[in-house]
């Protein structure tokens, strides 16, 4: 996992003790979308800030919530 900090958190979900976060990172080559657990990068891909890409992340979030994932309680 990179030591670069995300520029945006799109969403976070939890299921029991598992956590997933959808982050946007930026580097000299552009933007990168990452789906991360606390210990691993699950998905990483370059993307443009386009409505279709953001809609794709929301579709992924909706799919996970249908499977039981929920917003984590505040810390």
C-alpha cells in the first residue's frame, strides 16, 4: 500500500468487524480510485473525474449494501 494520502473518501462500509473504504488518490499521472480494507488494497485503477466513474463507485456501494454492508458507526 502506498504511503500517499487520499485526496477524498467517497464512502466507507462495514460488515461485522470488516471495513471497506473507497478513496481517491492523486499523483503526477492523474487520479486513482482504490477500494481498501485496513490491511490491503482490494481494487486499484486509474480514472478521470467523470460522472460515469463516480456512478460506478456508487453502483459498487449499492451492491455491497444489498449484501449486508452498512455505514460504520461514528468513532
